[in-house]
C-alpha cells in the first residue's frame, strides 16, 4: 500500500460488534495465535471467533460461532491519513488526500485510498541526475490505489453497516493494492475479486495445508531441562507496564523463532520485501512526551503515534533488511526470499545509471 512518497500505509480497519457483548469485564476471555493454522482464535463467554488471512487468495475471514443467537455488526473504521514521512518536503504536485473514500454498493462496504496523479519519483530521479531513467524504470507510486471490501452471506447492509442475527457468521474482507489511473476500473477489479465463487470449507483446508507444509520445513522446539517439569515451556505475557518474566529461556528462544517465521510468512509473498521497521505489523507508538517532528495524538495523558506511522519511515536499509532475510536461507524459506532478491535485482539498472552519472 505505497503512497506517493513511498511510505507503506495500512489498507484499512474493520470494526466488528457483537450483541450481547461477550467481552464484558469478568467473563472468560482467551486469545490465541494458532501457529499451526496461521489464524487467531478468540474465545469469550462461550462465543468463539477465528480470524485468518487466506494463504491462497487475498481475503480475510472473521468467523463467529455462538451457542445462542447473537447479533453481529461490521463496518469500516476509517482514520485521517497522515502525509507520510514527517520530514518530507516534496508535496508535488498537490497535497495528498487525508481520508479514504467510502462507498456502499451491491450489498457490501468498499473503501479506498487513491494516490492519484502524484509521485515523488520524478523529483528523486532528478536529485540523482538520472531523469532519463523514468521511461525505463516505471514509477512505483503514481496512481497507486489500495483498499478493501467487506461482505458476508450472513449479513445485510443496513444503516451504514452489515448486520445480522444468528449463531454462525462468516465475514469476508477483500483487499487490493494496484496502480490504476481509473478508479472505477480499480473498483470493478476488487468487486470481481470478491465475486469469485468461494467454498470456505475447501479454502480453509487449502489454507491449513499451506501452513502445514510451511511449518514442516523448519522449527525449533526446546525447553530448559534443568527446570522442574511444571516450569518447562512456561512463558508470561508482556504488557505496557511490565516486561515478560522469563523462567524458561529455551522456550523463549523457540517461541521467538517460530513467531518470527510466522510474521515473515505473512508478508513475504507479495511484490515488496518486508520492511525491517515493523513490516506490515506496525502499531501506534507510545511516547514519554510529545516528540518533535512526529505526527502524534494525546490519549489519556499519553502521546501516541499514528496508525500509519513508523520509525525510520520508508527506507529499505540493507544493513537491517539482511537481518530479516538471511535466516530464511537456513530455514529453507527460499520462496519467501524472492521479493527480497527481486527488489535489488530490479534496482540494478537505475543504480547503475546513477553510478555512471555521478
């Protein structure tokens, strides 16, 4: 989801509400990152939700299962976009939009952020004295559009949200990032993508098969055998106010390795390599005080970063990128390394021209 300035934004956010609310204080709650199936399982007061990004097609599923009838509501949850890197001084030719465009059509909710006819790319080529490379090396930002479409066979569009009452639901979130000058064509492409026939049970099996093969390539399972049996493999959770209490250091190494591979698998099969500074999984940063040159907001006396903000901004610094990708050689994840190698291979012509010019 590249902006005109090369920053990576999030494609969007969806807000799901359940009535009656199973997440009220005092009721049982458990959330699990289920690594074997590449999904998140949430259990609250006998209601279960499974969230998974299909490994074989660009759609997210939010599946709700309740023993009693429950009302589900889902809608887009937009925020004001920032102007990318706070140090950027090249707002050419005009300032970018600050808000996604939201549409309700064909029983679904669709929204998108369109970069439009703007790009910092020509300015950067001029800075490096290689304006002539523009025709040989396509602009990666101009007319880029990214967004989502939410729909469900179990919900109907009413009053700005998808709503329905029952015991089981499958909410589907379709995503698309593409450089398309005509917005209507981009919309038609996303709607066509969402309209393809779907067998969710078969898709789930194919999804689980992909993850099973992935985990079968490399894993670490280790515990500290010097500890009592009941303490082996035990790890506490982290929180804002405290760090993790680690009893079993071996189990921490194993968990860190496996979660790292999971995160890389989630974001290393696209056109762009994963970024060292959070990849796609950035969160609003918490600051001790109001920082200079950052887009921040105050929440309950705490200064928070922005949904699209990231430290060190848009750069792909190789000295840091290598730390993500060299380990994948040992783990046998050659398929995940393709966008990493492609990135530098595709840059060779323009970098050669820059070297020659300088």
